C-alpha cells in the first residue's frame, strides 16, 4: 500500500485558485537483497545467478558510461547519463575574466541522471495500490507530512546507521522539498547547542551529529 497526500502548489493557477497535486510519502526503501530474492522467485533463476548478473550489470554500466562518456539505454528501464559537478573544496568558476578556469582535476561525476522508459512507468502504475494518507488533508508548500519531532527522530535514526547526511537525502527522508530540507538542516547546525555539525559548502555540504 502506497500513501499519498495532496500538496498545494507554490504558484497559483492563472485563475487565482489554488491547485493541488498528489505526492507519495513514507516511501519504503527496498534493499538489493530484496530485489535479488524477488527476481529469483519470479524467474526461477538461482539467487546466486541473479545477484551475479546484477553486480556485473552495475559494473558494466559504470565502465561504459565512464570510458565512453556517454548515456546508456536499457530497454524497458530507461536512459542513464552522467552528471558532472565540482569536486569538494574546489572553487566554483563564475565566468569572470580574472578567474582561472577549472581543469579536469577539479571536476568529477557528481551523480547520474535517469529518464525512465514509458514501459517502466506503465508497469509501476499498473501495480501501485494507492491510499490517501489519513494524517493530513492538504500539505502546504515547503511542508512535510511529518512533525518537526518526527523529522528529528527520523534524522537521528538515519545518522545512527550512516555517519553523515546531505540535503537531498534528508529531503527524501522527510518528504520535504529540497530547499526547505536544506534550510532545516542548516538551522540545526547553528548555535552553541546545535544538533549537527557540517562540512563543505553549497550543494556539497554534508551534516553529521555534533560531538
């Protein structure tokens, strides 16, 4: 069962009336082992074979996208393409004439863009079982379906397993827009009794529990 809320858009419709759109909340994170077991049960292949193929596919995707500098299309799944960013602590180039240009050593692959095939979207849609969340009727812009205490608890649970967290992960963890999630993390890293400490800056900033 997948739960959703109706969220108000930041920008009103041209007729002045508010418009709502659905957003999934409380998404369960399925593990690699869960996928291996699921594929094994549905295909009849042994778990070891399924896991070996998945590991090899991931390695080959990384190898091909890196060595070829290209996007990769897997039929029925979608298109993967590398996304570049500046390495941590590298000064951002602003285009001014007196600033030195960044060389390749200052740049890295910071992420991967993914565009799903229509077949994957249709498959998810045909299998999803939706139910409106009873917790709230309407979510306002930059709001979360979780209270501040619940968001704090989810953050502490996550940091108990993983030593640091970034804005995008916290946004996913709390079902908040990315900007609002980053703002809240910053607020918890300020003051003498701050919950968090941080390293890096901009989109590369990460947070950890303050010692």
